[in-house]
C-alpha cells in the first residue's frame, strides 16, 4: 500500500488526512459543574469517553466555549474529575442535549468569568452510592 502507512495495530492510515482520536462508548452517570455565576450543577451521563474528551447527555443546552468540570462515577474505581470546554451541543430530544466536550489540562483551562469566584475543589464523591 503505497498511499498509506501502517499503525501499530496494522491498520492502514491515509497519508495527509487527520484522523480524530477514538472515543469508546461508555455510559455512566456524571455530575457537571458549569463555569457560570452562580455555579450550576447538573446531573447527566456520559455517552463516549476518549483521550481528547467526552460526549455527555445533559438536561439543558449550553453555550459552545463554556468551561466545565465533569465528575464521572465509575463503579469500582471511584470518581474522576475532567476539566474541559464545550465544543458543540445539539438537541437530541425534548429537554435532552448532547454536549461534545474537549478535555484540557488544569493549567490551560480558560479563566473563570470575571467577577465570579474560583471553582475551588469539587466535593468528594461517595463511591459506595455508585
């Protein structure tokens, strides 16, 4: 195959074409904290998780570019907190929205809105309830 190269798992990759990182289907409950004033907590669930971000189902729409924290409750492993920015949203049903979130490192997280206090630490999750 002269038009492509092989990856470590022996699948051809087209030269010159950017391939989006893979996301794996993963349905688990999560808590979402939006960078708004006052801070807003929502309950949702994940649809897919990957190295670059997460896809969520949430009960309301949000603005693209809004910073957030997502606390994912995983059985047996406790909770993990992801920091990210909403890349896009779309309505999937009445009162249900899918958010595509790009994860960012804490150092590169956009600043919190002017006049709003810092997010601070998220409350510890009780893994026995999961």
